[in-house]
């Protein structure tokens, strides 16, 4: 497997055409076909399905697209660092919950982009169950999580802040008129939860299960905005990071329910694999994230949950 083969594979994978890839790379089509066939023979699996004149990536091809991009990014970053280019290039891959991406990531990227405008980003929502594998494999460089800790021994983490959690409802909701409420007050309620906003929602579901609280329904949604709109329409109640509903609460379009029984906050974690090479670009990005999130959340490392701001070595 050679880098030139991976570059050819990437071009075919992006254009989904051997002819167009040959034109883009100024190769003969036979050269493109030979390099792809060599990769398929080396891996022992087809990377493309041929459908007449069209090609589509196989499942193995989709996996190789992610890994080959990382390898080519490392090549680009290495050339930039060794050659001392004025504008370093490369790519960083992040996993981050939607609420953090919406309310913290823009300021982090703005700060980083001003220094490294030619660096690309691949940013995906949080995927808690596959996080360890993605960080270990190198597909993801660094991840952020809304959780108290991360138990995987191969991962290191740093607490960057504390995020308040609130249960919100439409103004006039019956529970909003109570002075206090307990977990059993969720009995018979429709509960709306973010599908990809990390582990706090799993903890909430666990509490409901342990207390044998039967909600009317669980509604999972992909976007924070969709959840807010549904709650404002009176469809149900939602557990959400306070920062994501701060404006709606201030404008009285949502109200905070007086639930005080269980967890009402979670830590903001920055996570990476213990054996990960922290490249200069990644180091600068992590420092920007550390400073921006810590500053915006008013967090001090000494106040981290359990008195520890860094994960296991």
C-alpha cells in the first residue's frame, strides 16, 4: 500500500468515477484501475461495486476512505512541519455533542482558524459506544463528551467545565406550577431526548428505569432545535444542557421544571487515546478548546468532579 495508491483511491471515492478520477489526476484510466485493483488484492476485499459505468463504495471502501484520509493528512502535516511552510496544512477529526458544537465550537474554530486557515476539519456528533474504538484507531483525533468520567483504560480525559442540566417544558405545563418535583412526577409524561448528545441522557433513562417510572413515551431526536420546537408545542418535556435553552428560558418560551432529586449537572470532557501522537496542530486545537470552554463555563480545574481534572494514565 503506497500513498499514491491511497490518493488515487480517495479521488475515485470522492468522484465515484474512474474516468473522472483519471482526468483529475492526469492519469490514464488503466493506471487508475491498476492502482485500485492492487489495493483490493492487498486488502483481499472489493473497495468498489461496479454498476455498469457507475461505481459505489463498498462497506470496506467506506472504512478505507476514513483511514486513508487520516494517512494523507499526516503526510500533509509532516511535509508542512518539516519543510517549515508558512501555512501548515492537514485535517483534524472531532467527535462532539451537538449542544457543545453549537455553543462552544464556533469560538474554538474561530480562534484556531485565524492561526491555521488551511487546516480542514471532519466534525461528527457524539457516538458514545464507538468512541473508544474510533480514538484508538485514529479515525477520531479528539472527542468531547458530556459525562462525569470515561471508564475506558486506554483513554485519557480532561475536565474542561461543568454544564448545568435542566428539564424544560412549555409555559403553563402542570408540573411548572409545582414548588418541587421528584422523579415519579415524570410518570405518564412524554420525554424528549437528544439522540446524540452523550451519556447524560443514558443516565436519565437509567434513573427512570431504576425507579420504575413509566413515561408515556420516549421521543429521540437528532437536533437540539427540533427538541426545543416540540417542547414549545407542548409535545413533552426535555432534559437538556442549560446553555442550549438559555435564550428560550429568558424569552419565556420555555420554563424550567423544579426537579431537584437527581443529577442536575454534568462535566465537559476532552478525551484522547493514551498512545495518541499529539501533533503540533492537534496540540494547538486542544489548547484553544481548553481555554475557550474553561473561560466560557467559568470553570476551575480544582473543582472538577472527584477532585481530578485528568483521566487515568
